[in-house]
C-alpha cells in the first residue's frame, strides 16, 4: 500500500499489535484516515518544551525538565501559559517502511491549545520515523484558555503512511476540476492556498479570544456561552489590525 492508511488498514495495525494500548484501543478512536490518541493518567509540568534527541528517551530527559507531576484521574487543570507533558495511552511498533505524522485535532486548535507529539529518539515534533517502536507523548501548552482534562481525552491524532503521499500541483488541479476543493478559483502553488474573507455581508469576519476567562472543561462540549470567551471582530473596510500575541479565528 502506498499513501495514507485508511481506517481498514489502521484496524489491521491494531489487530497485528503495531498499535497497542494496555487498556485496548476503542474503535471510536479510528477515523477515516487517522487514529485519535488518548491522554494517560499523569501530566508533568515542565520548565520548557523539549525533544528527546537521537539515542535518548523522553523518560530519561524528563528529569531535566520536570517541575512537578499531576494526577489526572479525577480531572486536573492545565494552566494557560504553562507547558505540560502527558504520556499517551497508545504506543507503536511500526513495521519497516511505515511512518506517521501527528497533529492536534481541529477542536483542540480552535481553543489555541498547542498540542504536539514527541517520541523517544525524536528530533522533530509530530514526526514518527519509519519502523518506530516505543511510547508516544503529548506536549500540551494552553495559550489562550486554562483547560480541565481527564484521562482518555483525545487532543491529537496520528496518520500512518507508506511511500509518497503528497499530491503535485497538477494532481491538485485535476482533483479540483473533478471535485471542487474550494469555492471560487483555486490558488494552487506548492499546495492549495487558503485566504481570509474580509468582505462578508454584515461585517463579521471572525473572533478574538478574550484575555481573562474561566477554565474550560473539555468534556463539556456545547456547554459554554461563546460570548464569555470570544469577542466578535467586525469590519466594513475589508481590513483588520491583528494584535501581537492575541488568538483569532477568522472566516
């Protein structure tokens, strides 16, 4: 198989032991072309972000960076502006030729909850090398809101691939001609470009995170009033000024 693995291949990797979790993998974690990863039971407050580096394990380096550890079993708050490391429930034993890329789930990104995956021997965030055998960790830094987390929560996801999985610009144009990828003309140059629309009817072009808010319990989906955490960004002039350090969601 060449390209990104679909859900059937991911299920096969779980069955073969290439993807393992002591508590088992919940079928609901399997998405059409990715696997959701779950937080474990402990979080480590660390002084700074780090990578294990070649020939070293995350656990061995943790002693250099750990400030204190937090039991997540009853839920715990991860404070805005702090950096945490959480061992994930899943571990990998990838076969030769298979590598993986991780990223934060879209719901995580919309809360400005920087979440990156690191591995033993890793020299890059969110990159799991060919034939990797070992544990996975999530580095979490809440940048706009403090959040309440619990074991089993899914903040990031992983995609597996074999061989080249990148479409050329010509392939993207052909795909867009068959099945439109965006409304209007597609800007394709070294990939598909996206832009902000500042000419919407009504003038609402996005939201800015408020700087002083309460804790967000990530389990309470749809519970909070957006107005408590976000302020509307409107413009009639088709331009806006972005404040350095502020977090925006734009249309």
